[in-house]
C-alpha cells in the first residue's frame, strides 16, 4: 500500500548511487542516500591503557588479566580479514576501539595492507583512526599518514582537567591541543574532536570553555556525546551507590549550547551527536546509519552483509583461539525479514538531520495516533519528502513510537 | 446416597488467619481424603491468588468420609470459609448450607472482631456451634484465656471448647468425634419434592455453568428434568458430583447432601446463586428463601486499557459474577477513560481481588479509578439521587445537601490501646457507642462512623496504632448529612474524572495536595509541560507542573550497535504498554492505583 495519501510525504526515489562525496552539505539527503551504497570496513582494536569508568566497550586494559599480546591479535585480525568470503572495494575504513593508537605503526600498516589486499581500498577512500591524544606524537602522525590514514578522531572529551580526571582520562588539555597540531602538521585534512558533556562535576561554564577551545582548534568534524551510565561499568556502580548521576535537563542545556556554537562556527549537524564541515562527514558512520553494508573484524564487532547482521566473539582469548583454529570467530547472527529491516532503516534514519525516506513505514507511522501526536507537538515533521526529527534530543522517543507500527499497517 | 442421620454439614469459621484452612487440611488428612503425597498446606486454597496471598478468598466445599469411634461411617460436608471482612458474604452463604459451624480461635490472639461477627451470623442462622481453640502449639498460646473468651461469647463453659493444633494434629480426633456427637444431622424431608439450594457457582468454558447445591428436601438423580425456580429455567441434570476435593461423578444426591450440578446451560444470567432447584414434574410449592444480596461498600470504575476490550470486560464480569455473587456493576462512560463499568465491591481487598481475577482469568488489562462510597445527593427540588461516583454529584446550584453512609463499627483491642483507638476514631469523625470487656485485658468498642473514613486506610492505621493487636468489623448503618465537597483533579487543564473524589470539606486541601503531589511523581514527563491542579468547583487549591521531557536519546549509535539498540528500544516500549491516554497525556497504570492508596 502506498503511504502517500495518509502522510502527505511523497516517497522520493534517489538516483544518486555514486561514491563521490563532493562538497555536499553534511545534512544533504542526496549525500545520505548515496551513502547506502558505500562499502566499508571496521576493525576493532580492544586494547586500552586502562578502562575508563564509563566505558562498556569490548576492551582489554593493560592492567587486566589477559595481557596485551597485540602482535598475536594483529595476526588474528589479518587472518580474519583473509577469511572474508565476498570482498568488494572499500570506500571507508575505520579503526576503532579500544585504543587503536596503542598499536605500533607497523601493525597498523599490516591491517590496512591486508584490507587492501583482500578487498581493495578505493583511491579516494576515507581511512580513519580513533586516537587518544597522549599516544599521538608528530612522528606517529607522519607514519600513519604514510600508511594511508587521512582522518583522525581524537577522544579529547573535555578541556577541563577536573572533568578529564572524573572521566578517568590520562591526557591533559595541553596534550590534546598538541595532538591536533601534530595531526595538522602531518597533513591530516580531516580531524574530529570527541567531547563528552554532563559529567558529574562539570559546570555550564566549564562546558562552554571546552566547546570554545574545541572550536578554536578548527576541526573539520565534531562529535559531542552525553555521558551515559551503562550497566556494569564503574560509573554505574558508583551511581547505584549514590554518586550523582548525569542530569538529563542539564545535558539538554549542554547539547543546545554545543549545537549553537558548532553551527555558528560553520559546522553542520548531520546526526544527533555529529557535526561536520561540508565534504567532511564521516563516511563510515554515515553509511552504517544508512544501512550500508560493512564488514567488521576483531572482538565483539558486528557486521552487516546481505541483510544479515553477524557478531563476533567478544572475549579476546576465545576470539584468538577460534581464528587460530582457522575458523571465523562468529558468536551469532540475525537475519532480518523485510519488515524488520525496513523498520530498522527507518528508526536509525531518524537520527540523521537529512531525515529518512518514509518507505513503507513512514506513512502509516505519521498517520498513527502516536505519530500524529509527535507531529502536533513539533517533534517530527516532513521536509523534502522525508520524515525529519525536529527535536533531535527526542529521537529515541520517536523511534519507540515507530515500534507500534505493525506489518499489518503497512 | 447416605442416610441423613449419617451426614454432618458444617462450615469452619473464624477471624482471618486463625487457621481454618490449615484445620481443614488436618481433617482431610485424618480421614484419608487426601494422600500424603498430594497434601500441601491449605490445600483447599486452590486459587493462585489465594496461594500467593496466603488467605482464603472463596469458600470451598468438600466431602469426607469419617469412621467414628463407634464404628459407624459418616459423610462430612465441610466448607472452609474466608476470614477477611470483605468476604463475609461467602461465610453467610456457606452457613445457609449447613447445620453446624466450627468456630476457630487462635490461642495466641483470642477472640477478634470477625470471630464475633461470624459467631453471631451462625447463631442467627440457628446453627450448632463447636468452639475450637487452635494453635495451642504456639509458645505464645494462652488456650485458657481464649477458651474463656469463647465461652463468654457463646454463653457456654470453657470445658466445651476443644483445643487443637492444626499444625501438629493434636486434638483433631476429639474434634471429629464432637462433629458427630454435637452437630445435628440435616433435617430435610426425604420424601418431599426436591428442594436444592444453589449456594455457589462458577463458569466452565466447556461445561457451562457449574452450580454447587445443597439438597434440602428430596433427592436428585442424573438426567432428572429440573427447574431453576427464580428464572423458570427447565433443563436436565447432565451431571452430578462431589468434591473430595478431586471431583467424583455420582448418580444421585440425597437429602442433606452437598455436591455440584451441571446442566450444560451456558447463558450465565439464567442461573443465580440463592436460587432453588426442583423437579419439573413434581415441583415444590415453596422455594427456599435464598440470600439477601450484600450491599456494596465501595464503588470504582473499571476501564479496559484498550478501549476495544469493553465487550470482553462485560463478558468477564458476567462470568465472574457467577463465582462472586456479591459483584454488582453497570456500564459507565468516563471522559478520560472511555467506556467501562462502575463496579460495587465489599471493600478494598475485594476490589483488588476482583481486578486481579479479571486481569488473570480473563486476560484483560484494566484501569481502576479511585474508589468511592455511595453518597446521596438531596436536590433543591426535594428529589434524592444516588451518587456512586464523584461524577454523579449534581452541580452546586441544584444541590441542597449531601448524605454519606455510616457504619456500625466494632473494634476489639487490648485494654492498653483503648486511648489510642479512641483518638484515631475521633479523627475519623467516629461517635463512641458502648464498650464492653471480653476479659479484663481486652475490650470490645462500638462506634458509628462514616464508611468513607474506615474503608480506605483506617484498618492499617488501627493496626499500626495497636501494634497489630486490634481487629475490626463493620456493617452498614444509616445515611447522614455531611459537609462534603468534590475535589476535581485537572490534568493539563482537563478534569480527570478518574482522580476526582468526594471528601469532607476539612480534608479537601490535604487530599488535593497529596493527590497532585503523587501524580507529579508518577506521571512521566511528556512532550509538553503538564500542569496538575486540584480544584473545588472553580477554585484551585493545589498545583504542580510536570516539566516537558527534553532528552530521550542515546548519545551514540554506531553500525555495530544497531541490533542492541533496537532491542533496548523494544524493551523500553514494552515497559510503556500499561499507559492510558488521558487527553493528550500518557498516564501509567500506577497513577490510577496510587490514587486508590492515597494517605491523607
Ligand atoms: N503454629 C501454628 N500455626 C498454625 C496453626 N494453624 C494455622 N497456623 C498458621 O496460621 C497461618 C494462617 O493459617 P490459615 O489456615 O491460612 O488461616 P485461615 O483462617 O484459613 O486464614 P483465612 O482463610 O485467610 O482467613 C498459617 O501460617 C498457618 O500455617 C497451628 O495450629 N499452629
Ligand atoms: S579509552 Fe575509550 S575504549 Fe578505552 S576504556 Fe576509555 S573509553 Fe573505553
Ligand atoms: Mg483460609
């Protein structure tokens, strides 16, 4: 059934299926739809100097049992990459973690080489790495540039020493600035700064200063996340024991502040928590949000290939054992039916400033009781034939409402 | 069929928790009615809700065979009854089917309010009573004092009181002999036309209505053509049987016997508890007196969370009424909640149980509105109208006065707490009546009080104030004019009938403030600011605002996370299911429940 009559939102078809990223505005629907066809790869490096109190990623800290045999892990990664059954040329590569910058350049080079060998990396591909400022020296930056990395994302989090300490981060604000200078002098043309707001102890004032300093450093890309209390972390234990939890209203204020500051500095918000200059969106992220296909390697990763999401073993020792036995280190997979994958596309797409193509879900959703209430309250709207969340801080509320739409409605 | 002289029919009655069901366990066990393997505690409490709460809710009739010391075998039909005041209608119906009652008193507690209330009921029915002191095994037991109190109540001597422990089994043999020796056999006329009393019933999806009957005169056999006299329903007796407690089909039920009757009738309204069954071809001239319908004490609106379930709710109420004949209801419409029913209950526990049974046994999701007693409005025209819901209250302009129901209250308390009880009762607008001493240590206090003052949280406060020692019973009295007002609760500017209440003017402010405060805590933040106000007429007496929700988003979402994120959203969505839209505001079930439990 066509959704158009109810929603008034025409289901625009996008013909752009190119890999050219151009100078489109980061929030461009054309760009977003193009991202669906980009192929990317994610490589997870689970090692960290120590575990930050708020972190629930699959990481191994240097001081935790299991040790840091990074060499063995890289061997396993290379082996896993070689097992990829159906490679095709990559438009984006992302090394995340954990802390990828804890690997030596030679190991990072092996990873990129094996991806290139197995998949082929497009000449104009984005090759991005997540970095902790304290690891990032000018020499290291130059080495990475030579390996092919052209984008670096710094986990700076804050420029307030007290907040950094509360977050368990070991770098200083000065080190953060030096890291960015090093990236610049090594000719990284796409630098991202990660910030975290709402840390207990942070004030409006110190947040404002952090944002100002981040923007003065003139990054091409900015990610700004609310501190989230994830179950099982040291932070959540502290909160359960009575420590102050982040306050959602305060976090809303901080979000509004960073959004405004970024905007006036010429950065365009293209996802709930991400801003970029034209031509500098994170291709890897945008394509995954658009349900593009990607491969993923390393502990605890998930990929998305041919309508199937498979996940890897999370525990390092088990992962290594499996790969060394010559098997793919899978721990499970999920195959989505047409309705589920359409709904997923719609729900995730809501996070994008470009909005989401209504497809078969958007019409019934906007016409539903819950959808109409959201329209009336100015939370969602239609723009250029797409459903757009006008209050990005309420995106999950909208997504939950989408769950009320059943296949029978479509 | 057993000769009436070899039958004894009795109910076990007592104050709540004094051990009726446990005593029934021992009787079943001692007579071999139930094997050791199948035995569990309070085996007759077979409803899930009874087991979860550890109380009896439904009276339960069961037949046992007992071979007396004399060598003769007797048929005993025992009915285990509930002790809670809300279920006293179950007791009165059970007594109607019996010649005797075993009145149980906990040796560590002594006579309590429902001991007296139930004893008086049995005396009024002309039943022979065997007084029993239970729990003599308890270290805190004082069997002598309990026996003395019991003898005082019944006008007998303490040595007539049988002392047992339903836990250890001590005294059970003596009790069984006393049941044979002291209780009279049924008196009915075996040759007279059939008269059978329907004292309980329930609905079985496959078999239709199942009636529990006590044969008063004559006898009934399978395939007999019978008539339900009140509704003039002519049917065949498809199946007769007894419960032991597992069901056993029998060919015939004779005079004095108790059993069940299935006719295949599925139209619920054709079979009524209290009706008389007779033979079509040999009809009795005189139906049994049946039962007086109990008067509901509190009313509350029950609304399906999903408006489409209204008809299912009606059907469920109809079916439940078969098993709970104290239930009364009529359709009602609420501006906030849509179509539902105004249901009358015998008390708050009854209300809770009915609601839970509807939800569990009929798979419904319900919202219940704040309970209210039944007021009466006197109009300036001289007319009087019933007010069962705050919405029924006419506008102030046409209203001359409001009357509220009063009840006669009986409180039994250790003497040391008399002062506390008096104070509490005074705060609740109670009027002192007589006071008598059951023993030097324990007093029986009588009051008249507005029903609205005791039905909600009075009992809890009484228990707290007397360290759990006082007990309470009450029965309807008359109506009196009082200074009452309706407090309306406005959500986002709209009055929500489900939350409005009629209260005494002196308590209106406290009520309004407490209600507004509770709702502010319980209603989650919405897409916009939601003011909550309490008002009397147009005058706002309290106000709070629920600030709009500003942030509801996971900060970070990356490709690998999408499955996990979707599952998280699904779980959160699931948690939101029990929300009811009231105007533009999503209100969780708990908010309606909290309104019921508001302490003022
Ligand atoms: N020690 C001791 N405990 C007993 C005895 N009889 C009953 N109890 C306990 O008293 C509690 C109440 O027993 P029930 O048999 O459920 O009481 P009841 O009178 O049927 O209660 P309602 O049906 O709710 O009115 C349970 O915990 C029993 O185990 C007894 O003789 N001795
Ligand atoms: S550095 Fe990043 S990945 Fe490592 S523990 Fe801290 S937050 Fe987690
Ligand atoms: Mg019981």
